[in-house]
C-alpha cells in the first residue's frame, strides 16, 4: 500500500442549499436545505484517497473546540491517520451557499493562524516515509515546501482558482512538480501551463468543471478529457479534490496521463452525486469499472 502525506486544509463547513443565489438585496429566506460537515481541500483529498487504496496521513491545524472535535470524528477511516496541531484561532470554518447548478459562494468565517507556533521538524519523517507528498495552499504549509525538496520528494499541489498573478501563490507555483488548478480565474490557462512545463514541471492539469479538463505533459503533449455524468447533482463540494485524487490514483498505477485524467473525471463525477466530500461507493474497483464503461478501457 503506497503512502501519501497531505499537508493542510481541514475546516467545518456550514452548507446552505438554495435553488439559486439570492438577489443582492435585503430579504428573508424561509426554507432551505442545510448541512454542517467537515470541509476544505485536505479533508476532501484524504477522504477520497484513503478509499482508493492508499495509506493516508493528513496533517492540519484545528482548534481546541467543538468544531475540532467534530473534524476528528469525521476524518475517521482505517487507512487515514489524522495528525493535528492546535490553533489558538480555533478551527477553520466556512459558510458555503450552493445553487442548483452546483455553483458556490464560500465565506471564510474563521481562518487558521498565519504563523502557528508548531514544531516543523515533525514533518521531515512524515515526508521522507511517504511515496507521494501533497502540500495544499496555506500559510503554515508553505514552510513544508523546502522540507519536501530536502527529502527529495516531488510535490503535488492544487492551485485551485489561482489567477496567474497573485504573488502569495509563488512558493507553491515554484515548488510544485505536479500542478492541478482550475480555469475559473484564468482564461489564458494554456499559456500558464506552457510556462510551467518550460520551467521543468512534470505535469500540469487544468480543470473546467462541466467542461472537462486539459493536461500538458513534460513532452508538451496536450490532452483534453471530457467530464462525465454519473449521478444526479447532490453537492459539488469536494469535486475538485475528488478529481485530484482520481488523477493521483491513476498516476500511482503507472497509467498514462490521459487515463489518469479520465480517472480524475470519474472520481469527480462520483463525488457530485453525494452530500459528502467523497462518494460512499468510491473504491479502486468502482473507479476502474466506471472507467471501462465511459472510456472503454
């Protein structure tokens, strides 16, 4: 069983489901569907990858509060070890408003500390012992990027809705070996992808939601993969992390980049059919079965 270390990204999310986003005016909404569960990108990746045959270790900052306790309970799986340090700012929390199309407005109602006073030496062993290292966006996780380089481990990173200009992302852009991002805020994503490959990245993949994904290999091969429709939309939260997880699953199997991206599409499509950050039926067998049905191999 291959080991994955994931750094950063655990929150408790309050999720409000509405047919459409409210108009920008004062109003009262009397009825909605509501849920409160674990969220954020580290949780999403960990909960998918532990179901795809990996031994997963996730580290994040949480508070010594009821939200942190809830996160610990929800991040429970035989193949998932959740390690944490206590943040004096409390557990990160988000309020997400979802519409029927799966679009999201996310409000960060409590953020983690910019510079938590934690022992960073603990990460050398965790990174050294891992087959794959995923370092998510975050202030404290930036300090883990040079640790991965010191231990000789390629870094997987997810830039999410990066616009190609914000300097805060520079450390992740420069240190990432395998980069995934969304095209939401980057219309000229192809130019960015070419720039990344030119600077030595091993693979860059840009996701487009319902419009599939685009990949560029280190050999400058462009790959386009369609999105698939497996289930009725329940909740799009976590779909990007599920895609990332399917992509990494394919990579761990030695599949070509196209098939890795197709595995990502399947995992993302499964995720949106569930209120959770993962689909309850997710497994290597189910991923391979759906891949054969939708992509023919």
